[in-house]
C-alpha cells in the first residue's frame, strides 16, 4: 500500500538522520578538552539544539499547516545533514566551539521541522483504526536513531577517528534526505492557503491536554531520570559489569531507550486493537508510576534494571497512542500546529527537569525526587481523562468517535 511505503520512508529518513543527534555525545566531552573548549561551553553546545527547538517547534507546526509537509520535511532533513557536516568543519577550522554551536543550533531548527512533519505525514496517510500503529512505528524510528548515533560515535571514533564518525553520520543524514525526496509525497495541503501568522498556535483542549501529558513524561524521564541516574548509582555504590557510575548509568539509560522503542510499537498496535486510546495510555502511565517507585527504593543492580525497564515501557508505550489521539481529535488542517504545541510542551518539561531535580537531590534526597516523579504520570492520567471528557463528553471515546 502507498501509505505503508510513505510511513516506512519517514521511518528510514528519521532513523538515518538521527545518527547526527547521538554521534556527538560520546565524542565532544573528551574532545572539548583537546580542542580547548571549556566544560561549560561543551554543556551549552550539547543543549543548544533543545533550546533552539523550544523556540522553533511552534512556528514549524504552523509552517506545515500553511505550505504542507513535503518541503519542510525534506528541508529539515537537509538542515540536519548540513549540521552534522559542520562537526567535521569544527575539527578543521578554528574556533571549533563556534562551528559546534552553529551545528547544534541548525540541528535544533532541522529537528523541529522533522518532528512536526513526520507525525503530521503519518497522521495524514493513516486511517483512524491503524493510526496508533503507524505513529508507534515512526516514533520508534526517531527513538532508535539517537542511540544508534551514540554507538556509531563511540565505536567509529575509537576504531578510526572522530572525523570518520562525523563523516559517516553526515553521509547517513544525506541518505535520509535522498530517501525523503524520492519517496515522500505531499500529504497535507491542497490548493491555495491563507497567510498564517507564526503565533497562530493550536491551543485547543486536545492539544493542550496531550501537550501537558507530554510535559509531565519528559520532565520525569528526560529531565529527572537522565540527569540524576549517574548520581544515584554513585551514592548507592551500584555497578554494572564492573563499570563506574558513568558507564553503569549509560547502560541503564540504554535499557530505558531500547525498552521504550519496543513498547512504542506495542502501545500503538494495542490502542488500534482495543479500539480506544485512553485505557492503553492509562495502563502505560501506571507502568511509569510503578517504575519510578521501584527506582526510588531500589538498592541492587537487578532492581534498578527492573525500574528502568518499567520506566522505559511506560514512556514508550504512551508515545504512539498519545500522538495518535492528538491526530484523532484535531481537524486535519491544524494537525501541524497541534504537533508543534505538543513538541513545545515536551521540550519545556525535558528542559526544566534537570533544573529542578539536581538542586532537589542535593537539598532533599533521591527518594523524595523520584517519588515526585512517580506522581507525575498519575497527574498526567488525571489531566488526560479530564481533558478528553471536556472535549468529547466521554472518558473513553472509541477511535471512531474521536477521529476528526
């Protein structure tokens, strides 16, 4: 089917371009010292894409609704390819921090376009009864690209060189653009469109509801878990395969990411099979809640692995049904804006998490911080049910009843 071909092309494109997002993380922290880049500047460089995307997400969604999906999708992939190429430039042309920073800013702009368009394309070409599966597949493709880049950066830079790792990632990014150019059609706009202002955002009940759920999950998962796990392992003297706290935390983070990718597919398929999104979402939010409680009190390697599996499953399982639900409840001509709103709130949550959790860990303790994190999926479930009821008059609308 043509729709399956398009979805697979989107998956392949986002997977290959995602290498550029992960490849820099194993390299830059060590390379920064060699190149004379301060630790603060290294951290700023690594975070620059998220800060940029925070500003660019909403305009990207508006642009999609105005001119369609094909051009912004290809442009976003191409911008990310150029950004990855600039990693190579930074090794050759001084000052390196300028080129790395420019690359990460461009990456943020490109990824804002890619995220807004990838989900919108998928919503456009999928039917309501298979949308959860399609969204799950695309989200898994996006999710897998980043850890694949982490592995590529670590292995290739170790075996060959940093430049070789960056060049290989840039080549894959170029391939992503080629795949999109030849396969992905226009799916979203037909005919002449009215001028749309960049601040014409989607603030409907479904968009804000789904966005707030995304905010809570990213706050707890990306913001709290990823920024404090290494400290937790150090305090509790927990090691994995003899690795230190950094290596052990990396292994556990990989467990959450891989589990999340698997359950992203499972959650989407399950919501299509059940014929309703809300029960599946509540089930995975409960899974995340249990995972953070286990993490708060776990004192052994095995228990922390279980906690990370539960947290990854909860985070991933929500992904496909949540974006599918947003597409179900949003008029077709405003799906791009809605996806932009969702991405903005998710990035705000992921950005605020470290700012809140790291000081709290020092002032209070890990049990308190992870207890608060466990409460967030519960609150997200309450917000979800309240928002859906306010919009549809039902707590559990079927896919057919909620489809726009």
